[in-house]
């Protein structure tokens, strides 16, 4: 319901949008209301010619009434309207004059170049210069002010809404208007079908009356908005003249019939008799509308009677609704609210038709808007009636259903509880099994790596010890050489132990970093001397163009980073190749790079290379446990830096640790 009401509010705002008023059209104007510059002349006898009107320019008057359009009320007079229009030199010359009121019986248009267009609801549809539900006249404006004249008559309230548009702006406006209108008709169609389906299902005549009320109202609005003349009865002129009054009379007839059935007052009460009289007056208005096909002057009186009876009917139905509310009738709350809304809309439309309140987009479509709201609320009232009937039917079965439902709910709750407990236990067992499986696989993997990694240095130590024994027995002195080999193997074992231990305790260590300023150029040169035992079989090239690069870091942790990178470069580079160590900088960061000439790292492994215990597809012949780069990344991130990998398969790899630079 709230969404529907919001749509109606948007609809009302779009219809009542303000126009831009200007004496001279400019390039920035898309539409404007020329009322401020328009003048009018009343022709009570309707006999004045165009030449006589042009000669009587001094008798034209400016509009001083309320609202933003000309509204002369119910009048048999003809009115002449003069519009002086001009444009700026750079403004377009093609414009459209829109008169968005379909009930102008005669509408004659006189252009400055002598062109005369005689159209109106009483003339053939093809007399209109533009195929449209309203009256649209193309204008060719010049920089000099030129007068355009209109002559109008109507058997309804004589209203002349004037708007000058650019063609594109008018087309866009009409598309939006059509969308809103057909949304409105769609809602009415749904409500009418709703009433018919309920009527066919339960045989309650109240729903059939409701559907008849909606269908006749939709046809009345369809005719009022010009769609009937546009799409259905194009040149059935006589019927088009009466169509709005005909369908709206029928709408009011069914509305009063519906209200009387719903409120169920005593048929002998004055209120019910007054409603009955009003209902048959609407039937008379319906017949008088048909009589206009024979007697052409009957429609003017019919429309006035229809307006007055509508105001009276709204008051009577509202009073009946209040009385039914006191009697606590089913659905009466929604019905009463809807009828109050509709009655206010009908009163507003009647007052506008008699020229007593301003005419604008909102008041012009007030009946349409309030009818939609009222129909929706009446649908809710019918729904309330159905609900009450349904509750009465359901009450007879409530006790038995309640007992059965309680038993069913208890069984279902027990079943759900058991299922939930089984599922939770199953999830716990699966989680424990996965953890045990992962732990076992990790133990096996670590054991395999330990066996593989320890075998080589232990074999070296064992073989060197055996050689020392044989050489000693033969009187050879190669102790220094053998001890050097044993020392290298021992250092390798120590390095592996350090990595394991450091990996386990790294989180605690990184939480308490001992930061201090480090001059990277001097520090790198010093570390290359300290780590020389890792690079004995390779050439080392230093590329350090930076003169002063300092970082704030934990010296011990940074040494571990460089040691791991140098160790990896030495392991993966061919013997005798060059390892390049350099310094780089970018936007507040300084980087230490280590470049090798090894096999490189495949693209598919580059996202995984920093995981613990990961060894790539080219690592099978190289010793290692897959911990070094994981340790490096964690240390660098703890220093608010990051590590970058640049590698192409077969062309080596470059690792760059980027750290924030300090001045």
C-alpha cells in the first residue's frame, strides 16, 4: 500500500510541476507557461470574427485569477486568447504549444503568418496538426515578438492550460506521463480482476459491484485523458463529447450502490433514502449524457448536475460510513478513510470546475489520484471482510488443529534437536580427523625433509672423518682440509636448526623488535663480508648508486633476511656465476635487491613461494626446507615493508625487500 501511495505522490508532483515563465524564449528554456504575457477577450455571443478581434486589442485583459492556467468555469461564452511570443537570436525557432485539456469543443489557432487551424473535440481527429491526445500546435518563432490567437469553447468547465515546449522536452514529458498513466490503469485492472475472481469464487455480489465500479472509473479516466479519442473512438465525435460524463455517471452510480451494500443501513432511514436518491440522480445523469446524442445542448446541464450531485453524494456516504463505524461493520475503517479521500478529491474537482480554486496539474488530476487511493482502500476493506469470514470458518476447526499441531511441533522439535546434535558431533569428528590427518602429513613431510637435508652434511662429516683416519694411518697430514669440509657441513646443519627454531619463535620475536637506524650502503657491504662463506663459489657484484639511504630496523632480523636471500641465490645459481646485490628507491621506500642467474621461478609458483615448507617444481635437486622465504616475508612485513619478486623462467630471479626510508 505504501509503495502505491508513493507512486501516486510522484504522479501528482509530476503533473503539478512548475513551468518556467519567460517573455522571450532562450536556449536554456525547455518549457514555460506563457500565462503572464497572455491576454483574453470574452465573446458572450460567440459571433466575433478574427478581424474584429484583432481590431479590439485594447479590450484584451490579463488573467488575474488564481492558479497557473486560464479557468473560466462553466460558461457558454467563447473566449479569445492572445499570446505574444518571441525568441532570442540563438534560440531554436521550432517550438510546440500544448493545450492539455481534451474537452475544448472548438479550438481555433491563428498563426502570425496567416495559418489557421480549426480543431477541437467537436471536429475530426485529423484536424489536429499533431497526432496526440491533447492539442499540440507547432510554432516557428522569430526574434521579433509576434501574436498568436486562440478561440476556445467548451461544454465542460472552460479550462485552457497553456505550455510552450521544445519538441524533445515535450516528447520526454509525454513518455513519463504515459508510463505513470498505464501504471495507474494496470493497478485498476488488477483490482477489477481481484473483485471478479472473488465474486466468481464465493458468489458475493458486493465484489461484482466493486469490479463494475472500477471498470467504469477506468473508462471515465481513459476518456478524460484523451486516450479514448486517440486509440478507440477517433472520429465518433458525439460519443467522445459524452464519454467522460457517461462513464463517470456510471462510476458514481456503482459507487453509491457499493456503499449502501457495505454500510447496511436501515432502508427506512433518511440517510439511506438520501443515498438512494443520489444514486438514481447519477442514473439520470447517465441517461442525460446519452440524450446529448439527440439534443446537443443537454450535456452542459448534465455536467453541472453531475458535479453538484458528486459533492452531495460524498458527504452522504461519509456520514453513512461514520454511522456504520459506530456499528462496527466489517472493513468499515478502510472504506471510510477511502471515501473521505475520494470526497475531498471530488469536491476539489468541482470547485475547480466552477472556478473557485486554482487550476493546476494537481487539481486537474485530483479525481484520478483520489480515485486510485480510494479504490485501493476499498480493496483493503473487502479484504477485511474476507478475513472476517475466513476467521469465522477457521474458528470451528481451531481446537483440533491446535492439538494436532502441538503434537506435530513437539515431534518435529525432538527430531530437529536430534538431527542438530548428530550433525554437530559429526562436524566435530570430521574436524578432528582433518586436523589429525594434516598433522600426520606434516610430520611425514618434515621427517622426509629432515632425512633428506641431514643426509648430505652428515655424509660429508662421516666421509671426511674416514679420510682423516686413512690419511693418518698413511702418514699424510690433510687435517686442515678435512676440518674445513667438516666445518662447512656443520655450519649447514646449524643453519637448518636455526631456521626451524626461528620459524617457531618468530611471532614472539617480531612482537618485540629492537629498532635502530641503519645505513644500508655500509651495512650491505659489511654483511657481504660476514656472509662470505655462503658465496665462496660465486662472484659478487654490488650495484649501489644511492649515497645516503637509511632505514629504521632490527639489525639482527635484517641480517637473517639478507642471509636467507644470499643463501638461496647461491644454492640456485650455477658455480662461477654472478650474484648482484644492490640498492633501489621509490616513493618513500628503499629496497635491497639480490639477483641470481639461476633457473628462475615459474609463474604458477610465484604466488606460493612464500608459504612455509613450499618447494617449487625446479627445487627437487637443490637442498632446502622451504622455510627461508616465509621467514623473510614475515620479518619484512613486521618492519611495515614488503618483498617483491621479479623472475622469468630460465632467466634468474630478483628478490627486493622494500622498507620505509628515514631521513
